[in-house]
C-alpha cells in the first residue's frame, strides 16, 4: 500500500490466511505437546508379542521428546510384524508428532518429509494429511497443500482445514470451491464469524467479476471487464512483468505461481474491497486495482504496479509474517519513492507505534506512519543493503521473531536500533 496520497491498503485477508494457517498448526502442535509431556503416550500403547521391548523403549523416548530414536524403534517394530495395524498406527503417530515439532520450529521442508514418512505407515491418517498440507503452505508451496488437505477433510470433518482450504481456493481464483467449503463449514458451525465474513467477501467478488475476461502473461493472470481497452491491458501486462523483474531481482523472489490481478471500475472496487476512499490499490493475495476508462500516465502506472508486486513478494518471502511498517516502507522503497532526509518525529516513536499509525483509518495519521516506515526501511537498507533485507525477510519467514532476527542481520539488538532511530528522528 502506498501512502494515502496515492494510497493502497494491504488487506487483512493476508493476516486472516496466516491466522488460519498458524491456528491449525497451533492446535495440532498443542495436541502433540500435551501427549509428549506425560509419562506415557496412549496412542503408542500397542499390544504385540514380538517387538514389545522396542515399543516400550519407543514410548519412553517419545515421552522424552527423542523423536528420531522413538520413530526408529516403532518403525522396526512395525516392520517386524507387517500385519499389525496398531504398530503401523503407532509408527505413523510418532512421525506425526516429530513432524509437528519440526513445523512449529520453522522447518517446513523437514516436516514435509516426516509427515510423508508417517503416511507411508498410515496412508489416510487425517492428522498426517493436515500436517503435510500445512507444511506445504509454510514452505511457500500452497498448490501442494490442496490435495492432502482435501483428503484430510474427507476423512475427518475439521473447520480449521475447511477454512484454510477456502482461503487457498480464494487466492487461486476458484470461488466455487471456496464457497463450497465455507458453506459446508457453516452448516456444521453456523456461528463461525470468520467463515461468514470470508463467504460474504468471496460472494461479493464473484458477483462483481461475473463476465470478466482474462489475459495471461508469464507471471500474471489479469481479469477485467470485456469493455476494457486492449492497449491499456497490454500496457498493464508489460508493467506487471517489468515489476516482477525489478522486485524479483532486488529481493531474490520468484512467484510460486501466477499472481491474479483484478481490474475494477471505482464502484465495483469499493463494493468488493470495502477500503477507504483514498486507497488506489490493494494486495490481499490478489492484486486489485481501481483503473478507470482512462489509464494513469505510464510512470504512475509503473509505480502503482511496482508497489503492489512488492507487497506480494514481501508476503511470500516472509510467509506472511512481515509487519505492516516493513511492508509499507519496503514497498515504497522498491517503487522508487524518496524518503525525506529531514523527517522529524516528536515524542519517542517505537515500531509498535508506527505499526499502529500505518493501519490508522485517519489519512493524515496513516500518511505520517508511511513516511516514518519508509525512512526506517531506508535506514535498514543503508545498514545492510538488499542482501540484509532479503535475510531479514527470510528469517521472519522461517519463524524468527523480529527481535531475534534484527541482531542476526544487523548486529544490534532491536532496542538499540530503535534508540538510534529515536535520536535521529527527534534531532
């Protein structure tokens, strides 16, 4: 989102998708955490004559959090008695717990391998399928999440999984499947406000986009009304591809799949997005632009597109964990805006305060937040260059808290950097 003079808002749908993803992971991780804390693990209490010692040793190892050794023992016990479904289930459950541990510690690729190992023992276990799908989302491969999550929800109704699937289909521009999952969820839990809000949003978009046509470029799918001028569409396609080259080169980013871009008339835009009147663009998993019959000048169009493509890259690289001030500051920097070197801020600004400013409904306060966010990001770029910024986004994407990532990237604790910013901005 650019600052309010030519502003665009990064929609809450990004945060909602992350919340759905992290919420599902929290629930499953908590379940396994509770299991590992006790002296015994009920699911691992298998009854078998051969291999009993292996199973009993595995239970002790699992309870102590020694997943590799526990799973090795259980796999050997299962291999020794291939007809024992309980031993297969125990081995699968062990890999499930190990996978959730890896995922909650920010290692989605490792978690993927572990969930697959568990599925080799119990191919249709819903919890393992959930884990495999969730690991794909955290690893930035949402297209790989759909199959496992669909199988999981067929085997075991789960509102968290249905909500996540609805978000994923919405972002893939498949409203029919998103709506089907949301209606199934609401039939089971009519009071789920998150599902109700998302259903309203997806249905508004589907109504507004009825009859839209599509253009496909190497990295984008552009949707528009049939009356849209062909030259405007070609200019937009060129601008989008140029923006992907620029942002991708700066941040080392390659879109994992085609990004959807939707062009609206102003009335449609306001109905679909429900954002403030000063917003001129939006990224919520899709890029949404309110372009009238007459396109903006080429330079303005390029800046507009650069800004929104930057949001897409920041979201992908940080796995949705970048704070808004970082989103807005870096998007302005990548679009080529110039930070005010004479910027001064009264009081004692903090990142928490700046985060509140950039999300403020008041245009003047939001503009101040964007200016400060831009200044801060420029300072970070001066300290560590684009390489440092790529590392910061990567660490956030791996699950590091900002306070942990900053000293690893910039060599100073966050509190020290904030103190320097306060001195400079209040000088």
